[in-house]
C-alpha cells in the first residue's frame, strides 16, 4: 500500500474530531494562518528577484509602491484575519500597540500574536527565515479585545506554530496534542504532512548561539558553553557541534529535528542593567510551547518561559530552548556561577 497523503486541512479537521464540542472556528483560524503562509512563501521565494528588479522599497512598472518583505508578511497576516469574526484582537512584533478588529466587523473568542518575519536580516544572504505565531483564548467576555487579552503566559496558549521559509517551506504547529510538521508542495499549493508527532531526539547534536557576544555573557553562561564544548574538566561530556544561522526559527527547527539547544542569554554590556533580546510574547512563548509538547523545555535561565506573565507587549527575555537536560544544565550553571 502506498503511504497516505494528508493535507494540513485534513489533519486539522481530524484533530478537531477529538473535541465533540468544537465549533470549527479554531480549525478555520489555523487554516487561515496556513493560507497566509503560502502567500508569504510565494514572496520569499521571489525576494532575490524583487531586489534585482527594483521592486522592494521602490516602484514597479505600473508605478505601484512595493513593500519590504517583513512589512508584506505583517500586512498579509493582518488582512487574512481581521474580518473573519474569529479573533478579538491581534498583536505583532512589527506593531507598537495591539491590532484591534476594525469597527463593523465581528469579534471572536481568540487572540493571535505573531512575529511575521523572524530573521528578516538574513533575506539578502538567502538564508532561512520564518513566521512565529501563538493563539490564545481571550480573557475578556465580549466586545473589542484588549491588551490584557494578549498579556498571557505561554502555558495558556491554545496553539502555537511557525513557518520556515528555506530550501522548502514548512509549517510546524501544535494544539497540545503532538507537534506536527507539514511541507508545502508548490506544484499543488498544499501543505502535506511530512513530520508527524515530532519529538526532540534524546541524543542532542548541536548547540546554537551567537558566540560573538560571549564577552557580554555572565560567568555561568560562559562556563555552560565550555561544558557543551566538552571543555569543562569537572563535568566532562561529549562535545556538541556548533551551528548558528541567526534566524531563531531556523536554529530552533534544526534542533527540534536533530536535538540540541539554542540560547540567547542576558547581555551584560551594562552590568547594572542586563537585557534580553528576544520577545517573550511573539517568539519565546510560542516556541517554548512547541518545545514542551515535543519533549523539550524552555527557560530564561532561571524559570520556565511558559510561566512568565508578560507585563508589556514587547517584553524581552533571555531564552534557552531545546533538549530538557541541556536547558536544565544551563539553569544549574547560572544558579551556581551567575
């Protein structure tokens, strides 16, 4: 018998059947995100040509202004979702405030938070980039969505996922019932199930971090890095290979499939005011939700990312994410050495 072909639409619908009370709204929301991903993927595959043909940030032959790719991705996701009646509010890394549902359109029970194009600085080098999203149930009972509807801990997520635009386009998502990956077949325009029930391998291969910033790290993080490299005489281990793309989605995706850890620790350029870089709401929270449902773990170096309640929309955090034993070892090094 040939292998069964399962589209993302069929997979989402089959998952819905496990919940007799489901109305189909959540299913439709996930499929809308998949459709937005196809549109963004079409543009990312043309990014080099767009630059050559003078379209990005300039005008095309019809005299129409062309948007940069990250702006295009942001607006595509908004336009796919603002009128459906499924969302109460949205929040994007590209927008300073919440994105309300326009007057005249119905509001729904869900909240969408997203990073429309993670790693966009890699576009000119033709390296992998991605989209990250999280879906919450609103906290308010009715009417327009609020900031409070968005400021929820990652553990309250109803679903999370990402799309990676690389040598192929993949969408990976979870609703808490396994992590599943789909590859876009451009010849038929469909995401097809290619990685069912992803689990982070128990034997890690890689560590991913920007070691150009090492002089700004704490002593605990530097010692942890030497341990990963097999250079800690007190705690000897087989060294991991270093791999770093500089696109969070791409680095996380590789380690999800191959095993390992990605980390972006606090920056101590100003020792009195250490800072994280990654956004809690749009990046760290959704990926932490995926990691945990794939058997992994995510931490800010002291506590689970999923337990942190954001105070503001664009709150930043340190992030250690991947194999649970590696992330927990990072926490121990930081607890001991700072």
